[in-house]
C-alpha cells in the first residue's frame, strides 16, 4: 500500500474491518455518543466517496443525528495508526 492510501484501498480495508466493529460518533445539544456498528457499505455515489450505515429510530444515536446530521464513522485499523 502507498504511503497515503487511495479511497479504493481504504474501502477494502474498511469493508474487512467493519466485521470486527467500527464506531459512529455523533453529537448534538452538548451531548456526545459513540455507537458501535458491525456492518456498513463503502462505495461511490456520483463520484463521491460514501459510507452508509443504518441507525434504528429507537437508538439514542438516531436522536442526535436528527438534531445534528453531521457524524463521524471511525474504522480502527492498527496498521494505519502505527507511527513509523
């Protein structure tokens, strides 16, 4: 893998890593929440990179996303986190 991975390389890593768990981080009205996710879809829509994840309406995270539609998906990948 190149020093700075391409989107396609990161998408392959994310697809494999999702099986082991990722995080959806959201915040609104001074409250912060991290929800674990074990599934998702990585791809391109109209030439824009996308990560799709479904959140049930019964989840606390859903309320935060309704209040503030911006969120972060964290995909832990040890190899990329190591300093060389």
